[in-house]
């Protein structure tokens, strides 16, 4: 499982937090100093046969503008 997101602006430090559908926190994946498409390999945090929720987080200065994205499962 992977999640792709496209950032219009350069992000100092942003990422995603991964949760189960029942709000169990599984961890976060962060990237630094990026713009454009970013792939978050959430399969290393996700539990098998479980629905997941994702939350985008920004730990840098300014605003991160996301243009679009995709979630890949069983690819």
C-alpha cells in the first residue's frame, strides 16, 4: 500500500500519520524539503486486512498546498 500526494508548494517537513479505522495510531512517515509528487510507503505501517485512515501533517513553516493524490492498494 502506498499513498502519493502532489504538493504545489515546497514543503519544509510534511507527512502523513496512519491510523486504523478504530483510531489506533500506527505511526507517521515524514519527508523534508520537497515539492511535486511524493510517495509515502504506508505498507510498512499498515496492518493486514484492516481499514486505515490517513492524516496529513505539516511540521514545517508555512502552508503546504496539495494538488492531488492517489492511494494504491495491492499493486
